[in-house]
C-alpha cells in the first residue's frame, strides 16, 4: 500500500476504501510503536542508547603482552559471558584467573574436572585468592597453538555468592584436554569490576604475561 497516495486522498477529502482504512490504521500503530521505542531508548542528550540482549562490554585483541586487564562492569545486565583465547609468556602453566571488586583475600574456591579421551581427573581448592576462568597455552607449546575458554557468571547482580561456570580446551598439538571449572566468590556484593590475568605453574598472580595476539571479550546479557 502506497501511503503517499493515502495521504493525498485524505488531503483531498476523498473517501478511503476499507482496505485503505485498515492499512492506514496499521501504519499509525507501527509509527506509534517506533516513536515509543525511540523515546524509551533516548538519553537526555537526545542520543539513542539501545541495549541489545547480548551486549559487548569489552573486547581486545592484544597488540602487546599484558600482565592483566582491569575491567569495569556496568550493572545494567543480568549475566556475564567471558571468552578468551591465547598463550602466556612462560614455558609452563597457563591458568587464567580473575578477581572481583579488587578482592585479593582467600574468599574464592574452585573445582576442576578434566578429560583427555583416556582418563579423567579432578582437583579443588577450598580457599584461594582467585577464581578460575580457563587456560591459555604456554610458550613451551608448539608455535601457533593457543587454548580457548568460555566462562559464565550467572546473575552477577544477585545478593548471593557469585559463581563462575567455565569450560576450556587445552591443546599443544600433542596433548588435548577438556576442562570444566566451577568457582565461587564468597561475597554477596554485586560484581562491579573484574581483573583478569594468567599465571605460570606457580599459580602466583604476576608470574607471567598474556601474549600479544591473545584476545579477551566480555559480554552482558539482559
């Protein structure tokens, strides 16, 4: 239906057919819905601010080695997803960790299960200073190999202890292991900031860097 023609007929005081009246009503309703959407998502400075269900909070492909990332987390979402892939500068280790809201005390616990297609294993730590996110490959692995992880933080604004559920695939072209990890932060605070870093086999913060070419991305979900 050509609405220019409808508007001309109305301007010329011509009668509209039932089909044209129906089309005009639908056009008016759709226009009202669009105007309402724009109004609800416009800042006081008249800028559109539309939050999509899966919203990028942060993403960086490193152009230089990094010891850690300090990220501010807005409180506008319900859940967080963190993706990572990369290598570390040390020849051993490769664990990727995080701390919330600057908490460096022993308020974290984690459990890890692993499987390599032949055997399964499991370890845990009930009192740690960091939450587990995943693994990166290390500089002792063959050139070109990198490990990836996906970590979910469900309901990060809740008044309960915050949980991290993660999976990671480690491959050095010889050894291939799938890990599942779960971590708990014994705090009921809303997560407002996250520091992400890797460690060598000492598991000590600051013991290695994440190499250039690695990537970390954080998304919020409504």
